[in-house]
C-alpha cells in the first residue's frame, strides 16, 4: 500500500489514480514516484479497466519535484543512485513516471487543477488527454532549478506543440494558464470541473471496442514519429489484431442493429 498514490477501480471499469500528498501540493518524492509506477503497471495488467483518470487531492494536481526531499541535503545516497541511472541506456525511474502510462492499454486522462509544474507537467504529458481548469497554472519548470525536463518531457512535448513553443517553455520555465496551455496545444481542453469532463470523455470512449481503443493507442504511440512506410506497416499489423475477432463483430452488431452486445476485453499486445 503506497501512502502517496491511491488507486480505485469502479464497477464500470473506470480507474481513478489519485495523488494524496495534498498538504505538499502533491510534490513528487521517491515514494510518489514508486506509487505512480506501481499503479500504472498494475492497471496495464487488468483487462477490465476501460479508462484511467489521474488527479490530485488538495489545492493542486502536482506542484512538481519535492526539491527539499531530493536536493535539501546535497548529493545524498539516494540521489547519487538516481544520478547514476542517468548513464543507463534505458528508461530510468524519473522517466518511467510519465512514460509508463503509454503502456496502459486504455485511455489515460489527466484532470488538472491548481499547480501543474515540472514533474507534474511531465506526468500529465504521459496521459492520452489533459483536461485543465482555465485558471490552472502549468509550467515546464525545470529551468528554475537549473535543470532540463528529464522525465519524458522531450519525447512527449514534441507530439503536442511546435519546437519553438517547447523551447520557450523549457528555456524560461514560464507559467501559463489552462486557457493559454489549451491555445498552444499543451492541454487537450479546459473545463471548470476537469474530473467531471474526464468522466464524460471516459464514458464516451467506453462505448467503443476496448480492443480497438488499445490497438489505436499503441498504433499512434509507435507510428507518430516513424517513417511513412513504418507507420503504414504498423497500421496493417494492428488491424490484423482486430479484424474478425469477437469485439470487432460485436462493434458491427451494436452499430447495425438494436442489439446490446457486451464487449469482452482481451489482451492486445503492446
């Protein structure tokens, strides 16, 4: 049981992942990193989960790395171990916090309010969708601390905004409102009640075949920056996973008759 992150799964297949360090504006420490990675890994293995909403308790979604916890005592042993992982040729723990949500075979929706800074911004970038309050405050804030966005930010920002906007955010650490973030494509949309809007989106997607949603997510993940031939090959491969299977037949039946056939989630390989 992680005391930084709570996961609840409802009967309708909606999973809620909630950051619970409200008094610290959900500042990220090692325990929260572990909790987020564990939550995503657990949800990725559950076929009945149809959507995930990530949100934060208290006044903020996530105000970023807890600087005192990581840097308050200089280069402590834990920080030294994490620093050593920067030499690893694979994802380190910091990067997993955001990237692991791309392995969850259903839509992940970040519902953002209050502050969404640094690590919190990159966590949100790892989701499929970001719904923010218009007055939320968002920032790629690492420049303030003499760092770069190193929790998947470079890989994820390029899918959403132009290089000049990404440079502006990374170089300055500028804070933008939810409305400004939506205008530049950093968030999907704004809503006064982000969690309610996320629930409505999750319900809309839940009406589609879970196989098609999972395959579509993995297709776009792998094809977005591939070559044209690579993207087309990925399309063919993913379509073979769907065509003729039970849920594709159910989708046809549901949309050509009054039948209320129920989808039967199955594992779609990443």
